[in-house]
């Protein structure tokens, strides 16, 4: 789990050693990272849970590629909702279950299988393959940023996040927000003398739903045509009140705001602030007790890859070879470390992986093993074409 | 504060000693109390924070009276909203500020002043005066129940809760509830694949508002004519979500439900359950994922005193002597330990005190000192008439 990635990284490191990669294992957290404008993490201590990069050096003359995956996973939620232990790895009817199975161990394993197939076949690539297993994707990409700042860039990158075998060439950015809502406490028996921060929060949440609606109506990019809410605003947490029979005087709402590929984080922030300021027009409470809006924890830059980039055609071709059909190309409904790789690392990114988006962060998360093997084949073919064979 | 009443009780004990009361100081929590059907507390340990009863034995032949006050107070809420430290006791323009000033140290002091005046005047009463400083009123009345079970009953009782110098002859009962709302988790970027427990909670809260409205329309007792919401349903707490970018799969709402003087707790519970079951009629989510409703922590029995009870006329007469006007007689908008004193202890109760209901549980809680002194005079005159002078 996030904050405790070392045991999972140990498995990755052992696999990389067996495959003969040049290993770079380091604890992130250096000054250059912490002071970078894109750096974003609420984590105080990165020690003991390293980033891992394994390089398969090419013979020269081919294009290089980064294969980027993250090792951290989100918490499992209510354990009673899981059929098995959230970390069981139980396999049933071709699915492997567990937190992180789809987001994104399935993708990580697909990449390692692709590399293992190439290496064990005795094939030598011309371009370098840079395999990355980073921490901190789920809360802002500090692991990938650290890898970029350490000098890892390439002619292209694949991130096998759970796209359900689609190619995501544009990526939604996102950032976390915290809204503090004031009320006025009173005895619950005379609740009409107070102002309930939970009731006021309901107005805030309703306003955010309106804003989400307005923002999504603007999205006309055909890549988003099958996504019900291209840039969602998710209400992830609420906490209010200390005592059942008191009117609560404070509520804290936390969530995640999606950012369109063409938007900047700054523009998106301003739009939310302006929207919430409208609350004061119909309810003077908000004029007298303005909301506090903070941007904390995670933020993910959006990503954009031009439609005719050769990386897209190489992956598409490999896909057709394996699947005998054209891949679906879409824009991702969520942010990935691709925003950092492309914006900070100037590395063109396609997100493509075997997991199902729906299963990510859900209970009974799973990966369809057949998809994982197919993705491995597609990635292997892509490496042969992109990096070229000696 | 609740759970830490010993220092405040020490002040009370010292005062009682000086007034020459027979003191009874004991830690509650005996089997008889814990197994009583009305017992209600989430507190595991009562040790170190005793109940205090001081008896001024009469010479015989007069009516006895219980003067009941509670020593526990609710938490102070957001300390930044307070002008001074919540426990400062700061006095400004005739008001003394601090958590518990109105609920109900003002009333406690008024009673002790009344007794001090009588004792220092050399007056001997015929009836017994039983002064009680109990713990646990704010969370279910275990302190007063323990006093009743220890044998303290009387011909009448005054509880100087903050009635703003009104006489509350009927008392609203109340109880705490906890509602658990299920959702289905998902990645916030594809939030449409999940079901947000916070959104479902908003539907639950809206339903509770409708129920509150329906229940209060039924209240026609003229004693409640000036109370905007005679039996409120207060939403006191909500907690949901673990992660800003996940759809939360669980929300817990806690609150307090008012019970009319003529209602039973059982009837009221059934009405809430039936009302919340209606949610399933318009949203199948609730049919497939029923709410869990628990009744926990505090419960306060409602109280009823017949309009022609002599205790009312004696207090009213004393009020007129001091204030030169008739007292306002109402029904209380909140529960008190009077429900236990009257229902379990068969002791007729009038709630009458100097504090302002609005200030109770609020920030910058205060007591108007002048009211406290007037209440002391009224209580002193009441004791002379009720217990009679030797």
C-alpha cells in the first residue's frame, strides 16, 4: 500500500535482477525534487520505500522507450465488502483478485513478461528500454517526477494503467481540493438557533455537481465520446460534527477535480473558486462566512499526444497483429504520471494496459489474466518495432 | 468536560461542606444501574468522577424537594470561534463566558445561592432539600438515574436548565441515532462507475428533514406555540470517505431525534425507520442496500407535569414576587434529566433556570449574571413556600 511499498518493490527488484537489467534503486526526496513546481505529496518520509528503474541497454541506433508503472495502491476500503482478503491474490475463472490487481500490477507484469520474452528469445534491441517501478502515483506522481529529474527521458513511453486495452493518447489531469464550510453551533434541541455545517455542505456539493455538469458540456473532443463524465468532480470525503446533539459548526469536504487535456491547473482552480463564490448570491451565510478552498495532496498534469505521433501507429499495429482488430483510441478519464513524463520529461506518452478502469479503486479489484498476456504480446511487438532489432 | 468532571465536582463538594449539607459522594456504575432499562451511556469508566448529593435535612412536616443540576458539559467546538478561552470564565458587561456557563453552571450557582441565603438567614425548613450535582446528563442521564436508584426521590424537583427564566412543565424527550449508508467504491476519475455514499447520505438527510416537518406539524400543544421546531431532528455528525480520489463506499450519519411529551421512544423509533424505508420506493439502491439504523449513546425520556400541579403554582407565585410579572410556561424543546426523575423517580419536575437556551452548546456560551441572581431569589422563595418554614 502507499507508504509501505518496499515489499512489493523487493519482488520487482528480484525480477529485474534475473532479467539482467542495470538497476537503479534510490530513495526519493532530494531538494531538487521537493522544490520542483510540479512536486506534490503530503508524504513526509520517503525512506525505506525506493523508486526502482531497470535499464536494458540497447546496442544503439534505435529509439528508446520508457515503460512506466507505479507500485503504490489506494487503501482497500471496507474490508467486509471484499469476498476475499484484499491482498489475497486469489485466482478464479481467469481473474486474479486483490487491491492493485488492475491498478496496476496487471500492467507491470505485462511489461515484465514482454521483456522476459524478448530477452529469453535472445533478441537484442537497438534502443534502450527503461523499465520504471515508481512510488507515489496515487497521490501526485512524486516518484515519476523524481525519475524524470534523475535524467530518465526517452523517445516514447508506455504506461500500462488500466485502459481495458484501449489506447489513451490524451490524459485527463486532476487535482485534489479541500473545502472548509463554516456553520454555527447550537444545542440540537434548538437547532433552529444554529447553522448546520452539514446542511451548508450539501449546498456546496450541489454547486460542485452543477459545475461538473457545465464543464463537461464543453468537452467536444471525439476521443471522449464514450466517457459519461470526461472531467468529473469527485466528492471523496466529508467530515463534520463532534456530537450527535450539537449543531456542527465546521465541515470539511475533500475531493478530486478533473482537468481537461487542453486546460491548465490554474484555470481549473479559478473556475471552481468562481463557481463556489456564486453561492453567496443566493445565501448570505456564504457571503458572511466564505468557504476556504485549499489545493492539497495529489495533482496530475494533463497530457496530450498529437493524433499522428508514430508511437500511436506502432502500438496500434502491434495491437492489430495480436487482436486482429483496430484498437479503440480514447482520452483517459483520469490523470496518470503521463502528464509529468510528457510535460516535464518531454517524453511522448501512450497509456495502454490490460486492466479494467471500473475495477480500479473498487472492492474485489481484479485483472483478467488473458488480457494481461495479450497486453504483454502487444508490448513485446511494440518494443521490437519501436526500438528495432539488431 | 464530560468524562473529566472531578475538578468541577470538587468545587461543588467544597461549597456543600461549607453550607453544612450531609454529603453523599459516590462513583456510579453499579450493576443495578447498568442493567436498568433506562440506563444509557457509551462511557466505559465512571471512576474518579463522582455524583454528588448534598442533603439539607428538614425538621419534618414539610414537602421535600430535589434541586437537580448536571456538572458535565459538551465539547467546546472550534476554539477559533471563541473570543476567549472556552474555559476562561471571563466576565464582561454582566455576562460570564465559558462552556457550561448557561448549561448549566448558572443554574447550579443560582440554587446554591438560594440555599446559602436561607441557611445564612438562620431559617429552618420543614421539608428536606436534596441538592444534586450529577454527571452524564449530556449523554443520557446515567448520573440522575443512579441518584434515583440510590433512593433519592421527593415531592417535587426543580432542574435549572437554561429556560431563559421560563417554566418548562413538559419536556421533550430525545435519543441519538446512527445511520450507516452504503455506496460502492470506484476510482474518482470514473466516478459514474461507483455509487457515492455521500450523495446517498444527502438523500437520507433530506428524508429526515421531511420527517421532522411531518412530525412537527402534528404538535398542537399551546405550550409549544413559540417554539419553531418543537421536536427537531438534528444532524450532528457525518463521516465518509478515505481518499479524495475514490468514490466513498460508506457514510455514517449521527444525530439526535426529539420525542414529544406524549410519545414513547419506541413509537418514535418506528416512525423514523418507516420513513427511511420509503427511500427504497424511489431509489432501488436503498432497496438493495438497506440503511443500518442504530440507537446509541444518549436517550432522554420525555416528561409531562399536569397543568394544575401545586409545584407550578408555587414557583409561579415566587416568580411574580420577584419579577412583578407572570412567568411564561412552555414545553421544553430539549430533553432533560427530568424525564428520569419523573418517569423512574415519580418526582414531579419543573425545569426553570436563568440560562439562555440559545447559548447552550454554542460558541461564546454565557450566563447573564443578573438572571442568575433573580433565579436564586425565585428558588429561595419557592423553597420557603414548598418546604415550609419551621
